[in-house]
C-alpha cells in the first residue's frame, strides 16, 4: 500500500489531538485545551495507540510520561501542524497589507539584531498584521536544517555551514576585535603576539559550532587561551569590558559594542574571512507568494545595513 493510500485512511484531526496530548501529557488538560469532552479525547488517544502500537502516555505514579516514541513524535508534530495550517491558509492572491500570517525564522542574536529587526521594521510599515517569530538556532537545528525548515520559513546564517538548500544572499560583513578600552596591551592595536598571549572570549567552541574567524586563528597555528565561552554575540562585550580579554565580533555589531560602554573596536591582525550573510529556506517555499514577499523584504532590509568601521 502506498504512503498516500495509508494517509487517506487517517483522520488528520488526530494530529491536533496528538499535539495536545504530547504537550499537556494529560487527557484532562488536553481535552480542556481543545474544548472537547474527556471521553472524546480518550477515544482519540485509543485510536492513536492502535495506529502507533504504542501507549503514547505511560502512567508513572500519579502522573503520565511520554513514551520514547512519543518523545520522538513531539519533535515533528508541531511542525506538521504548522505545515498543514500553511496549506489551508494559502490563497491564490495574497495582499500583505491585509495578511495576519506569522513567519517563523531561525537565527542567532547577531542575525536578529542586524537583519531581523530591519525586516520586522519594514513589515510593520507595509503589512501591519503580519507577525514574526524569531527563534534562536543551535547546532542541532543547523544540523537538521533540511527537516527543520519544512516547518519554519527561514534560517538567517552566513555561508559556510549549510549546503543543498536554496538561499537568498543578503549582505556582507567583516570581523573586528573588541577589547576593554583600558586594556593598555592593545593601545596601539592587536598583533598576532597578542592573539596568542592574551585571554579570549569565544561565542561558540565545539566541533560543530564555531565562527570562521576563530577557526582562522587556529589555522594560523595559534591555540587561543579561552577564558569564557558565551553563546551570544550581544553578551560578549559584557565579558570583555574591564578585563584583559579579547573577542571577535561582527562589524555589524561594532556600534552596539561601543554603546555597551568600556569597549574599544580594533582591526584583527590577519585577513579575516568576510561574512556572507544569507537567508536559507526549504524548496517547498519556492513558489509561495507569501514567502517570495518575505525574501524580497529581507533583501531590501539588508541593503540598508552598513557595518561600522574599527
């Protein structure tokens, strides 16, 4: 039997019940959430148990816990519901000024502080009913980008981490070094000797999570002395001001770092690889007029970004 034939025999309303059960972990609370009677939702749970040949919810003492299968299902159910909602919300003609669509976008705080906020600002002027959900990515989301982007609209991320996905180029950035403004060791600039001797704050430091500039330092044969790892570009200046630490930050955040206070922005002592920012998306969105509008808006938003100089 084909997958399509099997799907046609299912009641897709069960997906709504499954999502509520996985979220609430209680038939009573799930029924209240869906405004259904408890017997009606119990019947849905029975059908789900038969379909998956799994109890879904297993009693432990006075509470219920998700079975291992249910835990895996919880990662996909919300995305499947969102995708189904998008299907039935689609229109032959779409007027952004009248739309109430929500766009879900993954990215880092750097992407949101530069590109994301400008996208939201432009949209507020032209499509006041459109909403955005900006969600922080992590290494797992990046590794599973093909699947994750089936249920989301985009991932804001520089080139060098993703392949086999459509993308829209946005803007180019560079790297700067930030140091405390009272760090006399780098009063005349940063040298490679400073890179190897002074302590560092890194934003990401693992086999699958890194920045191109920190990788370059290692390729120069220098193993930096890392005193702190902060998975936030916007938090980095707070860990550097008043210390002898150094940090690598995108030039697009240089003015922000200065405004934090106590920070000096300097040129790196090596030819840092440029940052080519892009919006990545799944092929299912290729002919979606609403998504085309989002991509066009992102390009326009990025065109007005000018990285500050060191």
